[in-house]
């Protein structure tokens, strides 16, 4: 009996005809790979973005179900773990990522909160240097190292926005860490024996 192969596709993603044909050919003659990465073109506000880490943006979208599992520690950008080798397909997914500014801002705020919860669960704490260093590194990484400059004004905006949300993430982490400290103090106080009153 052949192994079951699953395809993961978000509601805002589309297969090109070339990718569809490539997947059909692959399913007709499956190899030893348990997963396949598919390059993805991201469209922001009607413009296809080529820099900043948004291209080729490979996504694990085709996999053998018996050899795949989710990393349950991740609260955002779910990570699929494979028990076996993987390969990359040639043709592209089209991702209609963001069309409105309010949609973008809300989505990134949710991502920032989820990431803050993840690293808070790992025991990490916000430090003053995070509020300067993390946004600076993120902007330089996306705009310079990953070529965000190639997308003109949109590239500047996207890279700067992602840098800003690094700051937002650590602000959330600061709040979560403060709450965790308060709860820990309450637990310590609650576990203490009641004060002893001497009788005269």
C-alpha cells in the first residue's frame, strides 16, 4: 500500500500550473524523500517582493504524513519535523500575503505576542539591550543582508516594520516576565508557614 502524502496549503496561497504539474509527476513516481520544500513568491499590497527574506521563502508543503510531526513548542510559524530526507521543488507557490495596512499591523502584532509567549515559556527575560539591539539587527539583516533594498519604498517599509515589531515582541515579553515574577512571589508567600505568635 503506498504511503499517504499530504499537501499543506493556506487559504491565501495558490499553486501555479507549473507547480501543479510538477506535483502530479512527483506523486506518480514518488522517491525516497519524506518531504518537499516549495519556493514561494510573496505579494504585499499588490507587489511581488524579492528581497528582505521573502523570496524564495521555501515552505514545507508536501510531505508523507507518517514521517512528519509538529513541534508543539512553537506558537507561531509552526515547524514540521521530518523523520527522513527532504528535497526542493522547482516551481512556485503564489502567496497573497497582505493587501491592507490594518491587516498587516494586526497580523504582526499577533505574531509578536505569540513569539513573546514562546520565549517567555523558555525562561528568557527582556533586557534593556533587546529594545535597541534586536530592532537594529532585524532591520540590517532584512534590508542589507537579505536585499530588502531591492524592493524600493515597499522594502524600506517592510524591513522597518519588522524591526519595530521586534521591539513590540520584547515589550510583550517584559510584561509577561513581570507577571511571571509576581505569580512566583505570590506562590512563595503562599507556601510560607503562618507567623508564630507567642502567648504571654
